[in-house]
C-alpha cells in the first residue's frame, strides 16, 4: 500500500489498514527503526477477551494480532514465576 509523507512529516494510514487493525483516532504509536525501515507499533494493545467454549476458557481473536504457541509459553512461564 503506497502512502506519502507531507512536508511536516505526517503520514496518513489508509482507512483499510486502520479498520483491519482496529485503530482509532488518538491511537499512540512507538516508531522503531528496523534496518532501513520504520515500524509503527500501537502503544496500547487491545486486550483479548476470554469466553467459555465447551467448558474451556478461550481467547477471542483481536483483529491485527496473532497469538503463537511461543506467546502462550511465555505468558505461562511469566505467570509461574
């Protein structure tokens, strides 16, 4: 997706991206230099809600976020300390 920076350094994120990631006006970002790229990371990540499915607690998906097995292990290990 192509975007352009204006003369004061502003870049507009296309609506499709904002909608897909659930970003609202006022969302704060951390700008990180990543090699020759700039990565924007939302400062406040939306919390996943937990809902019971078939008697088991289940994490509900958050648009734009993934939860890997490594993430689950890290959360489990941090909780055990």
